[in-house]
C-alpha cells in the first residue's frame, strides 16, 4: 500500500467532493502544477486507491425510494459457496452493497427498490430460489439522516 502524502490526500478530498473538478483548479488548491496533479491522479488510479469517477443519484427522485438492510444466513459455507453468493450479488442491480460479516449472519446487503412489491419480487427471485439461503432478515430504512461516500483524508 502506497503512503499517501499531503498532496495525494488533498487531491483525493477534492475529487471526492467533485470528480469533475478541472485539473487547473486542483493544482491551484493543492499548490502544485497541473502536470504533477495529472501524474498523481494517474498513479492513484493505477495503484487502485482511486477506484472510479461516479455521479451520485438521488434514489428517491430516480424512483427507488425503498432502502433495505438485508442480513443473509447461508446453510453451507466454504470459499467456493461464499464466492458464488458474492458473484450473484454483484450481478443484481438492486444490490447496492454486499458485505461478508462476522456474527449471526454471513452477509449484509443494502438493497434499493421502487416499492415493497418490487422488493418482495427481489427476495423471491434471489433468496427463495437459492436453496443455500436459510435465513433472511430485512430492516427497512424509515429515514436517511446521513449518506456519505467521501472518505475524508
């Protein structure tokens, strides 16, 4: 893992606020040259520190108002089975996040849906049809008081 210096951290903080910030503005704000910032951003991408540039979409305005935290328990677990489940979750567009967790359950998912009916269809299609899923617990978000993707460095 590459040690991030002050300039790298400053660049990452700027890009996390607005990935479309012009290089000239980034350079001015971190007190460096445009060429240095361009090179550092390329290095941050190549090393895997900077994963991708994205636009954040308001889920409610995009027609996905329902957010569900889903705990999933599998009946059998080995590396191949866990990897198979993770691969299936990566293919599901309703699944926003998939974490393997320790404790009572094996996975914690964050799922968005257009409606309760759509979420019900998702659970039937994804969990009921999977014979290895033995327990699913759904917690429905009533309000989101904070949603942040920025990792302040």
